[in-house]
C-alpha cells in the first residue's frame, strides 16, 4: 500500500490503517528517504 507514502501525512490521517501496515509503510518511506 504505497498510496499512503505518496500522500504523506494526509494519507495517514485520513485513511485508517492496520497498525502493522502503517509501521511497514513508515519504515519503507524512511528507507527510501535515507538513500
């Protein structure tokens, strides 16, 4: 579910997520940002 990462904070706030999926998305976004 990469839509949330693309939409940034608004995506996280407006779309309810499974906790694990949310954590995975944050980790994925962080890894991409670091590189």
